[in-house]
């Protein structure tokens, strides 16, 4: 058996080339049990390539891929993994219960169909044919297929597309419960709120490299920790030199200052505009943090190239 | 401990096959034409137009049995697998611990099941039309008809792995008609222009039809190898066609 500390899945020096484009070059990454890891980054950054290599959907051109200590194509490794692909069709003429039962049957450790349907919120739709489901309902069935084998690794690619807020929250609860039960969860998403709600660890990928890796709070703290919104008649340039300010943005009628020293910035702002009345101080959103990280990564890359 | 992770293969094969049959059986737009067309053509061409000749009924039964396999095999494999591939279903199965052969075996089982239904209808019509065969001849005829599943299923598979659903249906239709007409399944190739007759030698449908005629006592079986060898070669080519298509899937 694997020791407790060995990773669920790992890439070592993984390289993936499409034509002349090196999507990943010597990429190292590992997933730990009991952790929800969110992969974030712009389109084409390599997120789905990372997920594809770990699940055995893609083959690495160089480097090693390890899933439960085995090659990802080994059925013994696959038997411990549940996947929800972004484009996941369903057998149109089977009912929801039949589709779940068929897929669960591939796994010796399968959950009973009724339990899977219950967790995925599908009990009421058990007898419905898969070609008569809405987009969100079909997505729930795909989630049900992913959890049906009681996996130790759950891979979710944009899981809640097409969901209403209640259904979303319900699925998030199940995902959190799976992680608390010891499963590793790999989540690829565009929704920052989803990453923030679910992830214990956020890995930001840009241009095939990890540019940030840590808890959501730590990621946010790595960049300007605070956003200050000001209602002022003065032009944005006047505030750019204020202490701590790393970015100034016009948001509607307001200015938004991202700062690493909020107190100094505020004091300076009052000195610059004595008429300042309205202001608001908030933590930078994960989205702000991410945009900044990716932006500064580009700038660094350009400087290195120059 | 580790072996406790994988479901026993025979059980998976059985469930997958049953699901495949259920899936198709719930598609009347697929199942009615593929099963009913061969017996309907047989009743029309051989029985109604054959004017009660038992010999004509027997000859046609032999070749229409081969024809009956082509619908389920070409469309069941070709168009269905293309649709399942396009929708991502194949990928999900590929990433599951499902044994690699279960999907193919299930499709073969469904093709065989629907072909059997068509056989039963055909044989019933044949008996009503005056066909008289010995038990051995029946057994050999059923054997040749069942054998026909393999090359056509492989061709369907190769089409389904390469083309989208719409393209696969279009190509399957062309193959279906070419195999039937140029292979002499509807009427003997002797009625075709000579240049077209030579094409028959490259078609598994022609050789299967000739073998079925031999099984039913309508041809001298002396030159059996003249059909067995080309059939084996075309089946091998079909297997390569299917296998290379399957290989294109893995990246």
C-alpha cells in the first residue's frame, strides 16, 4: 500500500508539446489527500493539460506522471479516480438511474445507486431519460458518475456550469464532504467564487508555469491586500504616487486604488483631495489578486526577454 | 487489496452488453429500419417477384441473411460510436476502469442480437416461401450469416472512429448500398456490367454471399477457398482500418 504521505497524483518534469507550442515545460505538481486544489489561470495557460496528464487523458512528451503510484493508464489507478469532464455526454436513451448504475458497475468499491442519486440531488429524476434533462440536470448526472465509484481522487472540470445558485451550493457541500472524507479534489474553474468557496489550495498557472500556489488567503495577500474606493473629482494620476499604491483604476465614477499600505494611502488621499467625503476599504478580491499576478508575470517575462 | 478495486470483468461485459441492447432498442428510428428492411426486401424481391419458386426463395434467403447483418453492424457501430465519441461518452469510459474490450464486445453483442431478430424474421419468411434445407444446411447458413457480423462491424467501427456522427451516417449508407448491390446480395452480380463485377472480389459481402449460397446447397462448395481467402484478407484489412482508427483516439 502507499504510505500516507505519498501524493495522490504527481507530475514531475512533465512536458507537453503541441506542434511548435510547449504548453508545459518541466512542470512539477502534486495533489494531496483531503485537499481541494483549484487550478486557475487564463485560457490556454495549461490548466486542462495538467488535468489531462494527471488523469491519463493526455500523454506527456517527457517527464513522469504518477497516479496512486502507478501509470494513469493502469486500471488499478483509474479505479480510484472519478472524473467530470467539461464535455460529458450521456447515454441518451438510458434513464438517469441506469446510466449511474452502469458507470458505478466499473468500480468494485462503488456506492449504491440510490446513495449516488441522493448525493447528486437526482433522486426525483431517477427514472427520467438522459435526453430529456436540462443542461444543469445533465451536469448533475455527470457529477453523479464522477462520485459513483467512491473515488480517492475527484477531478472536476467546470462542474457547476448551468447551475442555479441552490444547486451550486448543494454540489459544493458534497465536494467539501468528499474532501473531508479524505479524497483529493482537483477543480478546474473559471469562477473565482467557486474556487474561493471550495479550495484549500489555489494553484495559478500562466504560460505553462505555476506563478502562485497557496491557500486562497495567502494568494490574496501576495498582491495588494486592500482595495480603496474613492469618490473624487481629481484625475487618477494624482493618486498614483501615493505611498503603497500599486494600481489605480477608474470604476464608474470612482477610483479604485490597490494598495499594500492602506493606512498611508488613505492619509495621502486626504492630503491630495481635502474635499474627499466618500471612500470604501475592502479586501482585494481573488479576481483582483489573480489579474495582478498574471499581469506581473507577463511584465516579468517581458523584462527577462528584453 | 488492490484487486478489490476492479469490478469482475465478466459482470462488466454482461452489463455493458445489456445496456447497449437497451440503448438501441429504445431508438425506434434506428431499430425498425435496420431490422425490418431486409425481411421486407426479401418478401418483395424474392417471394413476391420470384413467383413461388422455392429455389429463388432459397438463393435469396442465403444472400439476404448477409444483407440483414449490415444495417445493425454499419449503423450500430459507425453512427453510434461516432455520436458517443463526439459527446465525450467514450472518453469518460476510457478514463474509467472499464476493461478496454467491454465497449466493443457490447456493440458486437447488440449487433448480434438485432441481427438475430432479422434472421428469425427472414427464416420465417423463407420457410413460408417454400425453402427446404437439411439441419446441417441450416446450421451452416446460420453460421455464415453470424460470421458476417465481424467484417461489417469492423468497417463500421473504423468509420465511427474517424468521422462525426453525420459524416459516419452518410459514409455508412454508401458502404451499405455498395456492399449490397456490388456484392450481389440483392441480385446476382451477373446482371451487372462486367467491369463492376470485378469489384465484387474486393467486397466481403460478395464472398459471404457466395459462402451462404454454398451452405444452402445452391453452389458447388469445391472452390470454397476462393471465397474464404479473400474474405479473410478483407476482414484483416477491416480490422486494421478499425484498429488504426482506435489508435487515433489516444493522444
